[in-house]
C-alpha cells in the first residue's frame, strides 16, 4: 500500500460512521496529503467511492485484505 499521512481506524463502525470520521480527518489534512482508512463495513466500498466523487477527493486505492477494507483518499480540495 502506498504512503499515507494519517490513518483512521474505523473498524467495527457501520455506515455512515466511517465516512463521517473520514470527512473529519480529511479536514485536518493539507491539500495533497493522503488519508488511509481501515474499515470492516462491507458497505464502505461503495460509500467511499461515492464520497470521493462527491467531495472532489481522489480514491487512490480501495482493497480488501484479511477481512478488512483499506482505502487511500488523497485530499484535493
């Protein structure tokens, strides 16, 4: 997985909490920085794809590994 500036552990949280916490975490990052989110909610795959499109950020990577969902979101705005 690529480098990231901050990690958000959203394991055990269900929709919409992973998205809400990611939104808060992204607000603390500078433009161009990357947030890594770890989630256990299967719905988060579609949620983060939609979230990135709606907010103008880039979903750099989305993958499943050892029962967890990993996302890299680059802050564009």
